[in-house]
């Protein structure tokens, strides 16, 4: 279904990827998933249009910020997911182009609302 | 509290049904709470198999132990789970081995819906009449907060009860995660404990009477057994002042005819003085009348008891064979007092025992496990009295001679009759004496008599007169001296020995 927005989800935890993919699929979104930097790079190299990215920075090192900058360059709006509230993470995320930071664990309603809002904004 | 009229359903544990005033009111939800190893799951298994016995299709919802393990445990206690459906929602090993952990959403967001869906599907498909759910507290992890948990549990229970299902659900309360909210939403609370001894207590039962307080419980190879505390009001025979004799004329004379049936008699005295023999004498006579008596031996071995009774002309073996006597050896550390009381109750209600002898109270005290023996023995004797059963309580006192104590347990007030036995030291020889200190229903002989246990049986002599200080164990002569061949009185004074060398006859 080509009209359904494509959402990229990057997360080192396989179960997180599965859960988000299932959720987004149920709500009419297509998903691409990446579980490490290599997969992330590979997806970024692909020509398909990505409407939005969710980047869970848990388990990644600082190189994740370079990929975030690539998303920014490609004009893909993205949200950073972090496991704790931290001013440093907030600042780094915004500096590298994130539209916002969501703290895990998320509620499904919050995540969906954030996605809808960002997509509407981009449109 | 008014009793609810209507059918009750069995928990599968007879004693528990009894304290629940007949069982569970169907279509309601009951909380089973208790620490680890208290028997919550076993109770659930009994509850479900009782449903199978009624042709139902019960459902076991497990969020903890896997089905295979539960089936094994049930088989170990002889419970056949054929007919019980399991909904196994316990985590599989994949959860650990295949990195099934997640942190992006709360468990409430991820797990609740599928779990709820599975339960609803099973309930719709099987239409069970009873469900055991272990453990409801697991749902707490599937709720974002206490309010949601409370609401979800209420809604879940309502869903089941709307279908007329009787629900038993367990909780695992701890200081960190109390289950007070579950206590409020349930219609009844069955509390299991295993601290000093295993007990079950009904804390709440909406719309029904129940037997309060802790009741003894055993988890054994046959599963769970509950031993309700004796409630004397349960039975009641009209009192008839019937006399039962010992068959030893002198002893009956001391009691002005004998004991009154249905009374409690304390037979007290030091070790080896003949307390058991005196008690057995009443049973021997009862056997002659075709009555059934029961002896509970807490200290002595059965064989030794039989042997020594036979040696003194009490045909215990024949009495046992004829069914007029049951001798039961009781290991006090194995039985709780409630469990022991249950044995007595069975003997009374199922075998129509008319005399029950507890030999001895010291052994019974061990069953009480540090509790108050007076409370327990009070309940037992009240029950026996209400049932018209004669109770003989053998009480051993420590002191051989010296200051007299009828009993060292503070239970003499419980006794309607108090027979005491004493050693008397006379010129370096020990003699035995028997006396009556109390008899509620009639007068009794105030003097002591010498007691002898011979191969022909119990021999009680004539009243000992002319002595003082008998209760000290070292009696002194008042008017005349005592013969060296015994303490037979009256008899002519003979100067062959005196009780104490420094005592001169008056």
C-alpha cells in the first residue's frame, strides 16, 4: 500500500522493534526497522521515502548522532527515544535535529499521537 | 450474620467446607491468600477437581507455574486433573533465551490485552462453572497504576460472575506489594498460614456465617486436609445423670457410686503411680457393657500399653478385637491440636466412642505447639461433654512427694471430677494412695485409700485413717501406728514400725 506513510524504527532491542512494528502496522503505517548502525546505514542509503523516524538511542554510542544528522539532511523528521529524562540527552537530540524526545516506557496513545502530530506538521 | 439460603459448592476440602458453613456460595469470587508454600495452588486444584466430580468443565488460569509442572504436582498428591482445562499464561523459556524482553512500552500496554483476550476466549469456549486463577496479583504488573488495577480486577471478576462462574483467585501479598485492594473486591477471603503451624482462617465471607479463627491444616500426600476447631455448640445430647462404674467396688465407693457419664475426669499423679491403669479400669467395665472407648497414647508405645494392661488382668487385646476399645498411638509432633481434635471427633461421631482417655496432657500440650493448652483442652472437653462422652484426662505431676499439686497445668477448673494418686513414703518404702478431690455431681469420700496394682488387677484398700500429712507424701501417725505389711486400716496397733523415727505416738 504505497500511500501508507513509511516509518523507520531504529532500536537495538529486537522485541522493541517487533512491538512497535506491530503497533504501527495495526494503525496503518508501513515500517522499516534497523537494529544496529549497519542496518541504519543501509536503510538511509535506500531511495525510499521515509515519512518519519523513531530512534531509540539506548545501547548505541555517540555515532548514533551522525546518523541523526543524516536524517536531518534527508529532511526526515525524527523523534529520539531515551530511557530516562536527561537534560544532556535532550540537548544532544535537539542539536542533532530531533523534533522531540520521548521517554520510555511509552504509552501507546502518546506514541501514536506524537507520530500523527509530526506527520501532520510535515505534510 | 444471616445465613444465605441456597446451594453451596464444595471447595474439594471437606474440613474447609465445614468452616465455610457448607461450602462456597456459587457465582462469587473468593480470594486465597498466603505466603509461599502455604497451599494456595493445592487448594485451587482441589477446588477444580471437585468441579470435575460434578461433571463440570473447570478452568485453571495460570500466570505463574506452567501447566506441566502443575499436572505433576497434582499427580503427586493423587489428584486427577482429567477434565480440567489449563490456560497457561506463564512465561515460556523463550522469554529469557530468545531476548523477549522489551522496554519501549510498559507491560500493561503490551501484555494485558492479549492475556485478557485469551481468558475471554477460553471462558466463552469452555463455559466453565468454576475457575481458579493464579495469581491475580500478576495483573498488577499489567496495570499502569493502582486505580487501573482495581478497576480491571473488578471488571474482570464481574465478567466472570455475570456468567455465573465461581472464581477462586490467589494473591501473593508482600510488604512491597500488598493485596488490600483484592481483599476489598472479593466476596470471601481464605487466608493460609504456615508460620509455627499450618492454619487456614476465613477472614471474610459475604452473606454467610463461617467458623472464625485459625483452623489446623495439613498438606500431605493426599493434598490438603483442614481440621476445623471443635465447636461445642454443634452437638448436644440431653444430660442424663447416669453413673458409670469402675468395677472396683472400693473405687466406686470413693466416688459414691461411680463417675457421672459425660463428665470430665482428671486423673492426676506422678509418674508410674497408676493413672492410666485407673482410667483403663473404667474402660474395661464399659467394654463389659458393650460400649466403645478410645485411648490416645501420646507417650507410650501401643505394644507396651497392651502388654502391661494384660499383665494386670485388663484384657485389652480382646477388647480391641471385639471393637470395644481403640488404642491410638499419637505422635504429638506430627499432629496439631486441631488435627488431634478431629481424630477424637471422628471417634465420637463415627464410632460412637463413649469414653475417651487422653494419656497424657503433657503429650497433648506438645500438639498445641507453644499455644495455650487451656484453650485447646477447654474446647475438646466441652465438645466431649456436649456429646455425652466421658473424658478421662491423664495428668502427670512432676513432684513424687512434697507439696501437693493436683495439676501443674492450671486446668483443674475444667475437671468435673478430680482423682489424684500419690506416693507415700513409709519407713523407706513407697506405697500408693488414691483420693478424690472433686466430684461435681455428688458427694465423695474425703479420705485416701491405698492403691495396689497386682496381676489380678487394681486393688483399692480401706480408707486410711489416723494419719496426717498424707498429701505431703510423708504421712505421720495421729492416733496409732501402721503395720509394716501395708497401710491396711482399721487394725490393732502394732509397735513394729513407725512412720518417722523422731515422731512419738500420741
